[in-house]
């Protein structure tokens, strides 16, 4: 019923908000690491090469959440 739909969309909104914040904060971290020229102690590799995974994969998860939500909406319409 309506409660299930409401809670479903509340969950979608919460998930999107979480991953949007991860993209934002992860991007800030990557920018800071690039500007500060931080590198790992053991391999002397720029740290941003590791931390860029957080905003990139968070963005992919956002896309997937939106895809699934659209699929679910289309299934209920048909």
C-alpha cells in the first residue's frame, strides 16, 4: 500500500543523499591530496590514485540506484 511506497521512496532518498555526500566529500579529499601533492610512504605513489575510487564508485552506485528505481516504477505502472 501507500506505506510501503512511502518507505521505499524514503529509502531511495536516504541512499541517494548518502552517496551524493560521499561523492562530494570524496572529491574534496581528492582535490586536497592533489593540491598538497601527498604520496604514499612505501611506494611513493600519489594518494589520490587510491582515494579517487570513493567518489567514482559512489557516482556509479547513484546511477544504479536511479536505474533500479526507474525499473521498479515502470513495473508498477504496467
